[in-house]
C-alpha cells in the first residue's frame, strides 16, 4: 500500500539504467557522469538521466511529505503547551515544518512533478513519509524529545544533503538545516528545564518519552547499509553523500553525551563505548518493527493519513477561492 509512487515509475521500466538509444544520448550520459565525478551541481535546465530524475523525485517526495505529516504529532500539543513562551516556540516550529514542505515540493516541481501529483500520491497511500511520524505524542515531554532526538536525527541526515548534486534540492536544504538546528535546541532546552527545574513526576515523564522515542529515532536513518537497495546508486550520483549506518552511528555518538548532561538513560543496555572503534556499540535494532511501520502498520499510520486527507478536503474551498481570485486578477494585472 505504501509504495513510493515516483519510484514505481522507475521500477516498472525494468532496468535501473535507461536504454541508451542514440550516440547523442550516450554522449550526454558520459558528460553527465563526468560532471557528477567532478563534483559539479546539476541545475533544473540541465540534461539528466531519467533514473537520476526519478531517484531525486522519490527522495524529495518522501522528504516533503515527512515535513507536512511531521507537523501533525506536534500540532496536537499547541493548545496544551504549558506556557506562552513554549506555545509560541512550538507554533513557530510547526509553521517552519510547513515551510520546509513547501521548499521541497517546489524543488520537486523543478523536476517536472506537480505538488498536486505528489499530494495525490500521499493521500492515496502510494507515497512514503518518515516512519518516525507514525508514533503517538502522549505527553508534553514528547515535544522536547521530538526536538532533541527527531530533529537531531533529521539534521544529522540532512546536513550532507546540502551538498546534494541536484542544486535546487541542495539550496532548499541549506535553509531547512538552519531552521532544524533551532528546532533541536528548543527541544533540548525544554527537556533540560524539566530535568533541572521540574518535579520528580516531570523527570519521569522525560525518561518515559526518551524510552519511547529512542529506537524509532535511530530507525529514521533507514535500513542497514546491506539492506538499503537505493544507497549505492544514490551515493554514486551524489544525491546521498553518507550511508545510513554511518549517519546512524554519528547520531548515536553525539547523543550519548547529550543524554548524560540531561540526566536521562538511553534505553539500550548494550550501548557502550568501544575504545578500539572510537565509537559506541549499540544493541540490535528491531528492523521488523521498522518494515511494519513503513508498510502502513504503525501505531498512528491511519490517523496521520486520515488527518492529511481531511485537511485536504476541508481546504478545498480555500483553493477554489484562491483560484477564482487569481482568475479575476489576471486581466487587471495584464492591463497594468
Ligand atoms: N521512513 O534504500 P533505502 C524530519 C524507505 S524529515 C520511511 O535506504 P534511501 C523533519 C526508503 O524510502 C524526515 N521509509 O532508501 C522533521 C526505501 O523505500 P522506497 C525525513 C524509509 O532513500 C522533524 C526503503 O525504505 N527525512 O524529520 C525510511 O536511499 C520533526 C529502502 O531504504 C528525509 O526524507 C524511513 N525512516 O534512504 C519534521 C531526508 N528509511 O523509496 C517534523 C531525505 C528508508 O524504495 C518534526 N531522505 N525508507 O520505496 C533520505 O535521506 C533518504 O531517503 C533516507 C532513506 C535515508 C530516509
């Protein structure tokens, strides 16, 4: 049900590499490969192989959908934020996520797929979005924990995409990463306040949220490298710069010290420093859970998709009014 619509197109074509039909196409392919090898950026108007375009669309569509579905678990807490300051911060953060979705849909449009097409794929369950947003937000501590762990993982994954070979995506990512870094800081700050100035019950609430979000956060980086069908080609093309496992390890190493300062325990008894590797070893990740969630069977998949579809249907009159207004304005603008 949750297959990636944009990817299906590539897979239906059969082979990963498009058939080279002419000497001209072969020349263009070689020129493209040489540009990638030289570390050049590809712009929307440049020639690119079909599979490169589809791979980018697959990743950008998943990323854009993750941003707008990712607004839902936090939006749930805007009316219940404990102080005016926390409410203003959360409102701004959720608004930022909507903006990130917008930049990414715009980047995908430069590749020839419209926002309506992408949203249709999301609403009909054909397009993926990040597994992490299919978990519930049960307490206020979940807001801080999402900022700290989920935005933290997102930054770790997204900073290398600022150097993605496709320039419109790379440019969008620069702005997104700046904002994500504030998101991570505000989450950590909210948790630190609860841990240092809160009651025993509030500290327990933080620990409970960390227990629930830790494993799903480290799954966000995607399957292990040896089970990641897209990594090799995406890295060859400079769409992805760093592998899933490498980023996951960097995230774990960075987070352990932050957890210590916060005073929470990461829920992995096998998490230990490995002197030889100069890195942390960690316990086994439940990949069966990951595949179940991305196949549509996570705790909140139906609720999230239902909320998106409802928002789309409820907003139909706004889109119609905006189009009617634009049509009325067109002759006025043309005459000016
Ligand atoms: N969830 O071969 P790979 C955020 C799929 S934004 C669901 O390794 P790839 C901001 C993958 O699509 C979070 N599906 O794939 C925020 C593929 O299926 P397909 C999103 C996943 O593309 C914070 C299959 O598994 N970030 O959090 C996941 O090389 C707070 C095999 O995987 C991005 O999208 C997953 N976690 O690597 C918002 C960043 N992992 O498509 C609100 C850009 C894998 O063949 C609040 N994306 N799959 O049907 C990427 O960097 C990559 O696409 C990866 C996956 C690393 C996610």
